[in-house]
C-alpha cells in the first residue's frame, strides 16, 4: 500500500473567507482610524477650510505659502530640530547610562520604577510642576541660588534658556521609558560572554565598547529612532509649559500646526504643515535607520 | 428611554436627518462657559422656564474649548440652540452663517438698553447679532499700600507720573531681580496681556487699529508707535520685565497694572480686609481724552436651531429685567462680580462697589471702545502679542516692528475684505 502523503495547498486557499473575517476588525479599525483620517488630512491640505464653512480647493497654495512665504513656519522647523536633537543627543546616552548604573545596583527594580514614574504622570501636571521649579523670580531653583547669593538663569523668559528648559524636562520625562528598554536589552546579554571577555583580559571599557554595545545595538537603534520621532512631533509639554514662548523661541512645528488648526481655524494650512512635518520625520527616520543598520553590519 | 433616544439619534444620523429635528420636543440648550456653580442664578431661571411647552437646559463648555466644541458640535449636527459668544469670534461665525440674525424686537432691545460701545461689540456690518451679556473693560488698578509706602497718596494722573511712581515703588533683590514691581503686564496665553493695554493706549491716542471697512491695518502709524513705546519704556525704565505677571497682583508685590474688572474677586481674596483701602481703580492716565478697551460676550442663536423663534424668546426672557430686580443674566453676572452694560440691570442693582464704579463709568461715558470684530481676530492678536513682546524685551524697535506687523496683518485682511 502506498503511503499517504499530505496534500500541500496554498495557505490562504485553505481558509477561504475565514482569515479575512478574523482580520476584519483590525482592517476596519485601521481604515477608520488611520487611513481615512490620513486621506482626509491629505485632501484637506489642498483646500482652504475653516470648519464653520465648506472647504474650497486651492491646489498647492497652502504648501507654497508655508514653504516660500511663512518665516514663522521655518523658524518652528528649526526649533523642532533643536528640540529633537537635544532630546536624542542627551536623552538617549543618559537613559543608557542609567540602565548601566541600575543593572548592577541593589534594588534595581525600585530604581527603575522611580525613574519610570514621570511616564505615569499627566504631562500638564509635569509642565506646571516644572514651571514652579523653574520660574525666574519665584522658582525653587532660582530661590535656592539666590539664598547663596547667585543669580540663576532666566529659565523661562530667556529664549535660549527656555529651549534648554523644555529639552531638559522632556529628557526627565522620557528617560525612564528608554532606560527600561536598555535595561531589558542589558539583562538579555549572556553572562558567559562577559566571562569570556574577562578571561581574554578585556577591561570594563573594552567590554562595554566591544561586547555590550554591539549586542544591544538593536535596542539602541530602536530607542534612537523612536526618541527622534517623538521629539519631532511632541508639543503638549511645550504648550503647557511655555506656550511656545518666549517670543516663539520654543514654538515647534507640531505646536504651530495645532494652533493653526484649532485657534486660527486654518485646517487646510495646518494639514499641509503637518504633512510637511510628516515627510521630514519619515525621510530622516529612514536615513537614520539605514545609517544605524549599516554600522551594525 | 436613553436607549430610545440613542436609537433615534443613530437612525437620524443614518438617514441624514439633522439631530436638531429629532430633538424638537426636547428642551432648548443654552451653552455657556460658566460653571454650574457660577451660573446658579441662571440655572434657576432655566429650570423654571416654560413657554408654550418649551423648556430649557444648561450646557457648560469650558472657555478654552468653546469654539472647538461649537465647531465639532455643528459638524456632528449637535449644536446648542443658544450660544454665549466672545465678540472676537463673532465675525467668523457670522461670515459662515453660524448665527441667526435676531428679530427686530431683539435688535431694538439691544440698541435701547445697552451702552453704545457695547452695542458695537455685538454689531457686524451694521447688524446686531445677539444680546450682550458679560462685558469687560480695562482700567488702571493700583496697590495703594505700595504707593503710599513710596510716598504717593493717589494713583497717577499722567503717564509721566505713572512712570515716576512705578520707579519709586520698584525694588530689586541682591541678584538684581525685581522683588516689587512698579507696573506689570499680564502673561496670558492669548496675548491679551499685551494686546488689550495696547488697544487702550491706541484708542487714547485717537486712532483705531483698522480702517472702518477692515481692508487696511493702522498699525504702522505714529499713534500705534506712541502706544507701543509707552509700554516699552516701562520695561526700559526697569520698573517691570517679562518675568513679572500682573496676575500675581493679588499677592501684593505689584504696584500698578492695566487690568479688566473680572479679576476683582481674586484681588479681593488676595487683599482680604484691606481690599477696600488698598486697591484703587482709576482711569488709564493717557491724557484728557483717554479711552479704554471693552470686550463683550453675547447670547446668539444657532442658525441650525429648528426653534429659532422660541430660542430668541428665551434669550429675551433671560436678559429682560424682572419686576423684583435685575434680569436672570444680570443677577448671575452681579454675583460673579462681572459687568453688564444693560442699563436697566445696572439701575436695578443699585450703587456698584468702589472697585466696579470706575469701570461702569467708563462704559456709560463712552470711554470704553469695543475690541474690533475683525475676521481672524485671535490669529491677528496672537501675531500682535509676539511683536509687542519682542519690542518690550528689547529685541526690536517699535517703528520697524509695527511696520512689519502691519504688512502681516494686511495679508490676512486681504483674504477676507
């Protein structure tokens, strides 16, 4: 008797309509909450629309205005880069450092929880808390400096210091989250590799550079790219903490487009601004991803 | 019952039927930014209201979200019947057909019962669009305890006197930071803390920010430059800076500010028993022809309401004086310490307190000029505030900054006029 061989068929044909039925909730969700709003936003960017009335088609005029005539838009783009780069350049190494420090510390779970706490706090509450700490005249820091005869910086009223302040608060807010990702990556490194490196005479610095960092590179890539994307699109902290001031010094593009849409009622122009920001973030994230992947090879 | 209403709503949406039509038998909705507690006298009137089977209910929408809520409500076909609109939103709402033009009787009531400047605040292109409710005006508010300590028994009568008194009042700590400020501007997210005093000074110079038809801005003229320079020299004199906030006046560390009347309750709470003695309101010392700014909220009816006539009847009912005292709205505003420009209400409420009296006098004497009802007012005033802040901080000169601002504002005006 010839042994029976299992019939091989293409996967989707087996299920017929069943996989689509199970996927349907997800597909409907994605269509309604991602594709539809994105498509609507793209369409809006070619219109002039104040939501009290009907949209009117203006072609590329909103893009033309933002890219060629709106100096404020370009100033906000520069502010966005300063904020995002500051956040990534200081925030990512700091989170890595914290993860290293706590990976060998006693009670590391408690330390990790403490550093993660800001993530559980409402961002508006965080903004008000830091306003209280950083207020130029009555803030805790400047009062403390004043008590020892020092004049503290104008944290919130000097344009440069205001940007420094929002970047530092953003780092404080986000450090715990990135630290957890790095901690998980560090915990995943096989101890035997460290033992082997020690046997080969590698010191602490050499082990970090040649063993630990290459192994946790995927986590590093992930944290860097997601932090960059977060930094480029984040504005709620700035809205609550400085309102984009002083004199527009902390007004980032996401905040500018938010105001354009909901305060100035210029939905078309705001959509165009949001799409330009989306394109910038997409292109830079792609470049960043490729650069980090190249280096890991 | 709830399920039935939900089902009716869903069916109505599915069939494209306006929800207002479904709610035809429901109560009329009055949407305002006051909390239930603040609006208690008005709520009592709404609860008691019943006219030809029509009743009324209150909907609270926070001030910051008011316009957005109106927008999304209309998009979803769920707009209230009656709004309480900030006058600077009105031009856009009228331009887009959101508001219903009131019946002649309501327009007549407004023209006859309210002071002229307040009627202007609710008038767009010659048409009155609602009944004024809360009115705010700006005056000079002085902390007399600080002024007396500095050797002055009365608030300043001239701008030079204001500078002199403020200089004397100002005290700095060892690090050079202002501890007691002679004067302060308010740090408000809308920019009103700079823009509203600027309007008051500009009006006092005899100018207006726009041409009558709003096709041109008058921000590059000598009057605007003089007004802004007056503000900038206060910072230049070292008697205030941008870290000092007029909203801290109730704490007692600020000598003077140009402020609206609605801060009274907070100032009163801050000063406690010494309020009557230590807080004095006086005219903005900008010459014999001084003027100030007023802005108003007004009750208007949504053009989508299926019971516009009944809604206007309710608006009239809420704002008409009652036999035993002021109107429902007047009673509520009086309880809040807010102003009304309803002359019948003001007469019914008797003598105002010493803090409120100068504000009321400014309204009644025609000193208070309304905030311009221009399209994109919030956007324009945001731009003005940023420019003024740059000049006050010493980052720009008043003349060139105003010239540039004038061009930017005219770009916006060109879109609409």
